[in-house]
């Protein structure tokens, strides 16, 4: 395991863009360890892609092309001392990208002449334990608060910004909350269940008070592999595109993925590790209920709570699909349709084999099960055409079909 200095000025951790709404908060889970954490935010997809393709094969999965390009461009900027810089790979530790990225990133750094830059990982699958960053209870609590605060802000921003009377007010409100919540997480203050529940209500109420136009927009649900779901760089700014075309985009929260991961990767036999998984699941379900309650009380909508979503998708989606986003892709798609959001945009990154099986392999069956829905698959690819990508989305937008959530009050 790497030995890290306690002096923040001596260590920098670069995290490739993955969770646009969450990382500005989650990064403070490392604060107590003495790191200067920098979530990379360069957004020029063309430059990043071209840089990444210098060091990886064209046939590798598209998210890794972008992550490599973003990391190498950041190192080439000269802002970071390679001998004091670490790359933290946000991996789950399961098959495909969850485990392969570590070795691939090391090779890319070597080929780009940044051999001194070290790669770290966080996962609970004991993949490369020698370079794994140990998570302390304090870090875990900070991360949990960052995850759920990121979730509620994600859901509220997407449901408020398309209707705001004063352009920019929603993003400004989000930034104010980010500043307040970041301070709490960084200083380790107000990190109690009661403060979390209270803040859920305060945040939802503040977004409810933003002046909105009384107009109806169709809602398009986005079901996608983790990276392209939450990273604008990876999904080619799909939320912005939908909002500019008079739609409301709905991206489900990352806590649903966290619960799916716990369910799918917990040990089969009862042991101390299994007990830890079960306790984490109970805690996250309780917090998720508080968040959903605050959203509904203030007239906002979201997908069903995790346990309900999981139960309602069992007949149509096999639980054997547990690699990558696995059965969650189909479960979210089903939940969108059953909750009135009948237009679902499924984004698949090129080269993502789990997505081909658990996503594209399942969607045709879901179209037959829900003939009154529109489930459209689009692909992001380093050699793909953005024109075709947006054209397919435009066809989904123009399809004459009611697509609005039943929960909206």
C-alpha cells in the first residue's frame, strides 16, 4: 500500500471525471487523509479523445479512452509534480472495466512518459490490494453524505432548470448548496442523520421556491452505463441537448447503483464481510427513503425506492446479470415506463461488453413487454458520429407519445 504524506501540499490525487454532480462533494471524504484532491473537469471531448487514442487501442471501451486522455492532458499541463501525484481510478473491482482499468492506466502512463505517477484504486473486491486506498469510517461517512447530497441536487436541478423564469437561477442555487455542504463534509460537521434529513427538506424547499414557467415538457429518462450516465463528457452533453429541445431529462441517482452493487456483490455465505454489506444496505435504504420523501413533499419526482424497483423487475430481468451495471439497466428502464416516463434513452459506450449483454440484450424484450413505450439505444464512440447520435435522440423527442411522471403533483 502506498505511503502518503500528511502534508496536503505534497500530494495531489487526480480523479478522472465520472460523477459530475457528486465528485465536488465526495472529494472531501479524503480531506482527513491529507490529500489535495482534484476532480478533472476539462470538457473538450475532441482534444481529450485524440490524446487518449495515442495511448490506447481504438477498440478499447470509450470511457477509458476519455479517462486516459483527460489524465494525460492534465499531467502534460505542468501543474502537477509527477513524483507527488496519484491517479485514483473510480473502479468497482468487478469484471471488465472495474478491474482492467488499473493495469491499462499504468501502461498508458508509462507510454506517455509519466512513469513516476502512481495509480491508486478504491474497491471492496480486493483487486490490487497493494495499491488500494484504505477507507476509514470517517471517510466512509463523508462519502455517504456526499453521495446523497449529490443525488438530491442532481434530481432537483434537472427538474427545475428547464422551467426556471430567471435563466441561471437554478445553477446558482446549486452552487450555493455545494458551497455550504462542501464545508460541512470537509470540516466533518453536521454529519448526523438528523442534519441529513433536515437538509434534504431544506434543499428541496429551496428549489421549490425557484420561480418556474407553467409549461409542460415531456420527460425523457436516461438509462446508461455508470460513466456515460453521470459524466457530461462521456454522454456528449445529452442533458443540455434535451433541455435545449424543450425536454426535461431524468437521470436516476447514484445511490440506486450503490445499493445494486451491494446486493450483487455481497458474499453468498454469512461472514463479517457479509454483515457489513447488509448493514450498509439498511443504512442506505433508510437515507434514500428520507431523500425520496423530501422530494415528494415538495412536488418533485424520482424513480421508485430501490427495493421496490428491484422487486418489480424480477420477472423481466435476470439477476444473473451482475457485471458492470448489470440488471440495474433493465430495472431502471422498467421503472421509468411504469412511472409514466415512457420515453427512455439508453446510452451505451462503445466497447462496454457488460452493457451489450445486460443492456442491449434486454431492451428488445422490454420493448415487447411495454409496446406503448419507446426505448431507444444510442452509442458514444471515439469513431462515432455525433450527428447520428443527436439525430436518433431527436427522433425520440419528436415521437408522439405522452411521457411524464405519474408522481408529479
